[in-house]
C-alpha cells in the first residue's frame, strides 16, 4: 500500500523557483518503486552534491543527463533517482526523487542523514585536483556558474523557510546509518543548514570548487541583497553630473546593480525623496521616473525572496528645467585668412552659461559645426554681398537647449574705391578679387578707403619678394605689416580691426619701400556691417 503523505510543512513565504517536473524531463514512472517514498518531518539541512559527470554538456542535453542518472541510480538499487533536485550550469532546476517537490522526501543522497534533509546535485564535476580533492574522478573539474549557484540558493531559501530555518544557521540531524565512516549511529550532529555532501559522508563531493561557494549560496539564500548601488541616473541626453549630483530633466532613468543575483529578488523600488516613484520586477536593473524641477534624493530599495529589504545609499539628482543663457550675446568680426567672394573669414564670439553646466554647443548657420562645450569663439566665413546669420545652439546637462544669433553683411571694396597717392599699377589675374589688384614699389605711395562698418580687414597678396606697408586708421598709425612669404598667397586678410558698433572710418596703407623687396600688391578691404 502507498505510504500516506506526511503531516509536514508544505508552504513557504519564499516563492518557489521554477522547476522542470519529472514529466518534463521524461522520467519513466514505471521504472521506479511503486507508491510513495519515505518522508521525513521537515527539511532541516540542504546537502549540496555534484553528479561527477561531464561539464562540457549543452544545457539542451540536461534532461537527457538527468534520465541517465535516473537509470544509474535504479541500477544501484536506490529505487529512484537519489537526489531531490538537480541543477544544470544554466541554472535550470529539475525535480529529482518522486514524492512532491514541497514535501520532505527522503532521498538516497547523504546516507545516514537522508531523513529531514534535502539533496541538490549540481550537474557536472567541480573537483579541484590541485586543491586537495582526490584523483578518483577522471573528469576535469570546473568552476560552478553564478546561474547554478543562484538556483541552488533559491531552492535552499524556499525549502528551509518551510521549517523556519535560516540558510546561514545550523541544524541538528541524527545519524541513521550504523556503518557510516566517521559518524556514530543514533548520535546527533550539528550541521550548517546548507552543507556539502562531504559534511555528512566520507567523500570529496561536491568538489572543492563548489564547496568553496557554499558561503555564497548561504548568503544568496538568506538575504538581504548585498552590494546594492545606484550606478547612474540618466537624463534624455544620457548621464551627466555637476560635481557629485546627477543632472536630468523631469524624466530620468535610474540604474543600479547588486552583488546578489537578481533571480533572488522579488522586486525593486525607486525612492524619490523617500517616496516610491517606480516599481519593477526583481530582475530589473533600471527604472524610469518623473521628477519635479529642483533637487532630489534618489535611492533604490530591493526585496529579497526572504522578504528582507535593502536600500541603497542616496544620490542627489537635479531636475533642471531651465534653458541655458547667453550672458554674452554672439558678435561677429573679420579675421585674418584667405578671402574670396564665397567666404570672407569671420570669427564669432559669445558666452553660453547654465546653472548646472553646458553639455554641448553647436553652430547651425551659415554652416553646421560641433563645438566644444566650453567654446566661446568659432571661425567661419560669410558670403560677400549677402546678409549672413551666424546661429548657435547650447545644450545643458539636462538636455534643455537655447539658441542665439547675430546677422551681419560682408562687403568687399577694391582699389577703385580708394583714394590713391604715388605710383600704382593695375595687375590682372583670376587669382585676384574681381580679377585685378593694384601694385606699387614706390615708397610713401598710399591708398585710403573710407567706409562705414563694425569690422574691417585689409587684403593683399604675399610672395618671397613682397615688401611692407604701414597701416593707419582714422589717421592714427596702427601697425607695419610685412607681406613676405616663402610661398605665394593671394587674397590674404592681413590686418583687421573691430568696433562695438558701426561707424565711419578711414583705412590708409602706405608703401614702406623695403630694401630689396619694395613691391606691395593690395587687393582691397573687407567691411562687416
């Protein structure tokens, strides 16, 4: 007659892990002994084993390995598979001995301590021959995977909780075998609630590499979660910090990690200023939150399968809703460089600022350019004779943007617009602005332009034989400019001057008559209004 089911704890406040049933792995129920197995009163100790089989298996073959172990144990006269559960390297849990996963089934796994215990077998070999294990196994040992350790811990947490026993505590079992080496029949022994096979029988099982991980299994199973850390708070433009504070907009994503595997967590919460702002499954490592503008403290709280909670250290998050500003508005000025009708060299200057920091800057007109976040100037060009808008965009750490611009017109004035003194000759070439320029080698020969503008640049050609000129602005000497160059260069803006507002001015160039190289070739001036 089948044995009656035991009056034993069957419920746990720890959720049961997913288990592949005997039907799922293909157990032949006609092969085992008929009826119910023997039962203990409760599970007080979890013994961890290894199967001493290959580690090079594919997890898709795990069910077949369990069937082969079932056949082996039947052949050894154990009436069924000996272990209560088996776990593969991918963390998949298989139901072992028949009788009900929630019940204290007496297995054939730790000899005299089979009653009131549970055996979990790690599929594979986890010996460490260099660390003292025997050499009886011919299969090289492996390091157990974190997925395997996690599943063993989940089983231990679930079953031990039915008895009210902490996985980090100890329990007492009575030796039930008269011929177990090193143990005395009928004597009680204190064992860790999560022990290795070797703690209850003379064996190297479960191998040094797995045995050395039992402390991790106990910690994983008992909880609470350890190593909980907020690793970042991202705004719409990614992660950004101002000092130690994260800067975001009103929408943010909080990221975290734990040392405890997430499979042992039943849930997580993000706390903003102490109140729950988001809830996620325990497997999550990030959550989106919505913030009001201003400064906040953010924490993460996770719940272990045991029901114990862990709260992370707080981080500061600034929800920035204010756009950047331009305390110095953009302005444009002519600069030195090569001039042509399609591109008169211009420098744009400005100052962008933000309470928490500028993440990025860009130019959007007349051309697009990526600028450094700290940039205050940009070298660009303006098309001659046309109104040009120089537009900028600043983005702060939270992703807020602001724009600013200045519009100016560049004009080219050639020699025909200047008042000449002394001897000047006209030179023709497609290399000159408008196809021609003026040249003089006469000392004191001069050209004077009268114009109205905010910025001016004098333009000339350069060569190894070029001379020097003196530049006067509104009748006041400014500089002596040497045009000598190892290479021939045309349309070069050689001298510039800029004012805060447009006004009428005169620029006069005077030929120095430099000894041995007196010739000066001028190509006019550029004016920016």
